[in-house]
C-alpha cells in the first residue's frame, strides 16, 4: 500500500476511533471538540498529525502493546504541560469509568493507529 493510501487509512481509523469514543461518552464536549480539531488538522496536514501521534506514543509503545491500562491511568508517567495535563486527567477519568471491554477496544484502536503510523513515518 502506498503512503497516500496509508495516510487515508490512518485518518479514517482515527476518525472512527474518535467517533466510537464520542458515542461511548456522549456528554463529553471535550471529545467532540478534539474530534473536530483533529478533522481540521488532518484535512490540512495529515502527515503532521500522524508524526505527532507516533512521536507521542513511541515512548509508551511497550505498555500499549502489553495493554497496561494501570500505566496509562497514572498521569505521573507522562511528561505533560499544564493544558495537556488537564486533558490527560479527563481522559484518565473516562478510562476509569469504562468497562474492560471498552478498554480492550481502545487499546486495539491505539495499537492499530500506532502500527499504521509507523508505516507512514518510516
């Protein structure tokens, strides 16, 4: 698959993931705003979004593929600025309030996005 098709697949998967998250947590405006922002960003420069995603996830790829949700629920494991920290805390709260089945789905999406992103940036 060429890079154009890989990028389209990544953008499509990311939008599907965020759509599913939005449905799972319908009252969360932050999720809707994030989805809208990412749609705009991917329409302007999808490669940049993918590179940022891969760059951010890479240090935690082992925990991602081990599905270590306890690691991801501990905000102190991440080097975040103040605004990112507030968003991170919100995501952690959502993850704490979800089912094991939903956590499994989230990990599968994130793993697939990461694998696809690696193919694109390498």
